[in-house]
């Protein structure tokens, strides 16, 4: 029994949780329920009927008038001389709370619990059961139970806040929500080593723990994890969860834990959002269709206490609830980078587009994704297009995410700021982030290029959004271009050239060049450029080898190997590539054989040419010497004849030339 004579008596009443008052009470022991009507078990017939919804309370005026100011005003201000019936459909807490208040007026013992105290406190305020009417009235005693019992207990604070969902705006105006949120926040920020109360995530063997429980002397007690409070606060409605997280943030909780708590709550309340737990969480079981989810794998604890069967709502109402949850979660995500994972942000963005969340919040979420875009995966980026577009995937969304990433990266480069103790650490290497994003974009282009409705302009704009320095190798971009050409066979020659213009042939590896040389879908000019660039690489490689023999540095003309190029490539593409590789190796071997035979024939030809030149020279020299001798002899004879003729003309005796004796030997 609770009596108002002394504080000690009040304290004992709080501990027992039993509320009663015998003053002005009738000689009765209980209330009796018959169908949907309540009757007081007394010999005095009832003279007053209180109707709440479809529940009727057959009571007496005097006990109610002695405790309730509202009843006094209704009865005495009524124009009816003998008012015997009133309706109270708007009483907070409904018939259950009024039943407890009526029992208190009759002096029947009331068992106060964490699940009924908030409704009874709001009902006592509605009925104006103040101290002006009687000392120790219901408002005073319920307020004392809230302050001394509920707010000192972790478990009761959670349950009372959960029960306030159906008591708006009374619970807000009476500061029940604020006080419970503050109590939860203080306990959540406590040092895990000092926690001695029960929580749902890892139940202890204590039957009824309290806030100021003495230290457990059991040596086998397991340590308390830092995320011990996640599961308990995840049963709250979204507006109350936001109040708790806001209060915890004010008290200086680390942003990583806040982000992990938000992720855990989203996994419970948004079905299908997260497949695996993050930040040390363990996801067990599924979730309900709407409102607050309750996991079926948690046994005992708060979930089993507050869980109840929910009526299935319409599709519109369900979408409205989901939209409110997403909008609230976006608004409370800590601003620091890496407070939540990029995968969680992208999945949240997917649902935000599906449920048509407010555009301002969607833009804010896109900026958050841009801050850590290099952590995204291809599966998370494949977001369907929900705005009745012809394309299968939302390419414009990925384009905006990439723009936010580049803007953020440029801001960090121009204005590097040292983070404070509670801020996230900036990217350690912007170039590495760009390289990761470039690979991600190339993989995304390869996947979406198979869509026959994807325009060439969208493909080109997304491919050219990154600077040239982001790609050290264009193999991934070539793979995307080839996939686009395969899915769009009707492109004109001009369009194919325009498409291939986004690729740098000099950045292709050996395997990519060999594949491109055999690719009939590429324009002829691009094939020539590929062959020329590969020829330059081979020449550079030969030069580099020569320098290497003299002590030069190593040269690696191939940026990537075949394994990297074919990573993520469809199997049919890889099979064609392997066949082309085999044919090219065969042609190369035959070309080397022909080259060797050509060199041998050239050597034989040179030998024959030298022999021919030698023979020709000897013949020319022999004919010349014979002719010269004949000409010299004829010249001498002619000179002698001329000399004899000149002597005959002068009448001088001419000396007879000497005749040589003819030898007979």
C-alpha cells in the first residue's frame, strides 16, 4: 500500500509498485468484467456510466468526484440536473488507463509497471487528479514512480518510452519522452566496464537488475561490448529513436558507434535493406513488414515484452511509414566520413528513390555517398531507374555521385584541414581513390552497356567524367566499349568512332591490343591506331632491353596482364579472346619462319650478285686491251706511209728501206 504520511512509506510503495487509496472508498474488493462492461462488486447500485469506445464502466459518482477535477466540472457544469452518462473517447491510454484510475478512486490496489505507468500518468492528467482535491492523488504518485523507479532503470526507461507511442501529445507535453530519452542516453554513454544491468543483446543471469546494483562478484561474467545498447533501442518508434540518438550525440558518443546504431536500426525496421551486419553487429533473423521490427531469434528481453500482433496496413500507409523512417535516418547520420558504410548509404539511396523521399534529403544523401565513393561496390551502384525512364539502371544518379566525389576530392586538395578529435580522417591518398573510382566506373559501364536503350551520349559523358590521370590503363574502358558495340550493332561509322574516342589506345595492354586487332566491331582507323601504338611499345621494349644490358632501368611496356583485363568479362568474351590469342600466336610463329627464310634468300642473292659482278668485270678488261694493241699498230703504219710520200715530192733519192731477211727457220 502507498500512504502519504512519510517519505519512507512512499519509498516502500515505490519498491512494491502497488498503488492504492482507502480514503473515501466504498467497501469493495474488485472490479468485475462482463463482456465489454465493467461493474464494481458492491451492494450499492451504480449511478454513473462512463463510456470509452465500446467499453462501458458502471461506476458511482462520489469516488470519482472526490479525486477527479474533470469529473467535477463535467457533472456540475452540465445542464442536466441528474447526469448519469458521459463519453470519454479522447482519454489518453484508453479503457485500460481509465480502469486503473477508477480502481485507484475506489481504493483498489493497482500494480504499477513500466508498461502501464505512462498511460496512467497521462490519464491522471486528463482527469485532473491533482493535490488540490486530495493529498497523495494519482498525479503525484505516478510522477513519483516515474522519477524514482522508471528513470533509474535501463529496462524500464526503454519500455516506458515504447509505451508512449500511443500517448501523443500527452506524453510529450508531460516531458515523459524527454526524460526517458535523457535517461537512456546517459546509460548508453556509460563505461561498459561499469554496466551492471540487464540488456537484450547479451542477457545476464540476474532476475531483476537495477541501476545502482552492487558489483557482480561472479568471475565468469563476460565483458560488455560497446554496442550492447543497439538491440534495445531498436524497438523504439522512429521519432523516439531520433530523440535518443540526438541526446546520445549531445553527450559526446563516438560517431562510429552512432553510425553503427543507425545501421542496426535500419536493418531491423527496413526489410531487405541490409543483408549482413556492419560495425561489429550480428544480424539474426528477419524483420516484420512495417513499423517497429521484432526479431524472432531474440529470446526474452524487451522484444518479447513489447512485441504484439500488428494489423496489416495498406500499401500506401506502409510506404508512408517507410518513407518517414528513411527521412529521419538521413537527418541523424553523423556528418563525419566513415560513420556509416558506403554500401549502407547506397542501399538507403536506393530505397529513397523508390519511395520518393524529399529531394533535398536525397541530394544530401548523394553528397554523403560522394564523400566515400571509392568504397562503393558494383552491386550497390546497380540502382534501377524508378522514374519511368527507358534505361534499366539510373545512370544519371551515378553521374551525380561521381560529380560529388570529384568536387569533394578537389576541395580536399585545395584546402587540406587537419581533423579534430571527433572528426573523420580525410583520404590518405587522393590518387588511389581516383584509381579505385575509375575501375568502379569502368565496371559499371561494362554492366550497363548491355542495355539496348542506353544512349551513346550518357555512356560517353560518364566515361569522360574522370580525368585522364585517373586511369593508368584503359583495358576496363575498352571492355566497356566492346560490350556497348556488341549490344548496339546498328551504330553508324561516325558513332563508333565517337565512342572509341573516349579510349586512349596507348594505354591498352598487350592482351587488349591483340583482342582489338581482331575485333571486327571496331572502326578500321582505331584498329590501325592500336597496331601502331603496339608497334611503338615493341620498339621501346627493344630499346629498353638494349639500355638494360648497359645498366639502364627496367622497362615494362605492358601496364596490365591478361588476367586483369579479363576480370569481370563475360565467359563468351573470354572464350573469343582465347581463340583470338591462339590464332595470333600461330600467325606470329609463321611470320617468324617466313622472316628467317627471307633472310636466307637475301644472303644467297647477295652472293650471286657478287659473283656476277666479278665475271662481268674480267670480260670487259680483256676486250679493251686487244683493241688497243690493234689500234696502236695501225697508227704506226700510217705514219710511215706519210713520211715516204713527203720525200718523193722533193726529188731526192729515196733510201731503200732495209729488207729483213726472211728466216726459214
